[in-house]
C-alpha cells in the first residue's frame, strides 16, 4: 500500500480501526484479483518473495525487487549478481547463490544495496534463510551457517565466533528443507535427511504442533516422518511426503488445516483429497500444487470469509 492510500483510508474511517483493516484488506484483494506484471529484465531464473515484496532473478544475474502493493511499476532494487542461479528472500535480507557462493545484502526496501560474499561458504548447491541466520548446503548436504545460530543463542554466555562468517552446523546436515516461521518471531521448521520434521521457537497458536510455549532448538520433538516438501506460516505448518500425502498442524478454526473447527491439540492432521508436489502458506490459508500443476487453496480468504472455506478448494494461480 502506498502512503497516500493509507492516509485516504484513515481519513475515511477515523478511529474505527476495524474499518481501516477491512478497507486495506479490500484494497489488497482488488490488487490481487487484477494481477500485476513485473518486468524482470530477462528470462526469469528464480523468484523470491516476502511480506509485501517480490524479487526476480533473470538470466545474466539481474535482480529486481518491487513492493507488491505499491502503485509504481518501478523496482526499488535493480542490481546484478553474475552467475547467480538461485534467489532467497529471508527476514530482512536477500541472498543469491552464484558459483557455489552466497552473495547477500540487507533489505530495508530503501537506499542502495551491495551484494557481499559470505565468508566461509564454498561449493554450495542451495541456501536457506530464516529469522536470525542463514545456511548453505553442499552436494553432500553439509550445512555451513552464519548469523546467530539457535544452539548459540540459547546459551547464556556469548558465543566466541564471528557471526558474519559461515561455520559448520552439524545439527542441520542433510536437511531436506529449512523454512522460517511466518511473522517477525524467531524460530523455524526443518526436515532432516530422513524427512523427520521438527520445529523450534515460540509456539503461538500451536504453529509448532504443540500448545503455547517456547520450544528450544535442542528439545524440538519430531512432528512427522518422511516429509519431502515443507512450509510454515504464522500460525500453522504443512508437510507432504514423497507420495504427496499432506499433513498440516497448528491453528485449525479458520480452515487452514483443511477443516474449520476448534481443536484441543495442534498435532498434524491429514488433509484429504490432495497429492501435493509443492506447498505455500499464508496467514490463515494453505495452498498445494498437484502432479498436474494445478494449485488448490483453502482456509480464510479475507475479512468477508470469517469461517474459512476448506470445503471450496479451487485451483488458483499459475501452473
């Protein structure tokens, strides 16, 4: 939303904050329904997104980023990372993978940015960014991570390491997936080499599969086995196995788990009728792609859909 749009809505609604929220939601719904075109400056190699922002990586290493709901089609970021073939948007930062090296920059949506190689990363084949740290994985699955690692942040004494330098993190070796929790809180979920899913952080609304409370990294208990695909939202998570069987956990009353009802526990439940090959989660919505490339989404669609609508799955989005 542009600033003038916020001011216009606030003038119309005054101190009625429900009115402000609903009008802003309607504004975003209208923009989403109409669709937006973002000129990437070349054939798109990868896409990365976070709340309110979208970045594309085009052939030749050109990176462009836009504020999704701004009216201007001009990107706020236009730079080049030569040789890049992956792009990752983490909380407050963006990284591109180029020739086995991670090139990262802080992203505030303002000013200039200069991609900087992360010391200690070589031979990486994929990256993952979460709230307080990032990781690079090589062909053997060995993890080298930078930032404040969870095993370090949970100690009382200050870690005697340079957080800007990647170092081995054996606890994540072989991880198939590492995804941040939605929202601005620390924590993440990961699936190890066998597909065992664990989550750590603050279990708001049961999003870690357990009641409210703090779950330390070293005490994270298994949630599921055999996961191949993994996604996490602000109040729920989902994982699919190699056969596409889909399970979700966390808050259920708005339909994000495939049914709209209150539950006494937050453990994973099977979402029937789907064989998932990819996942994407929003605040109270879940989306899955099937083997034909069709997307199905369910859960709360906005302020006008207070119940959630798991019974009305409709293929949405590009294949």
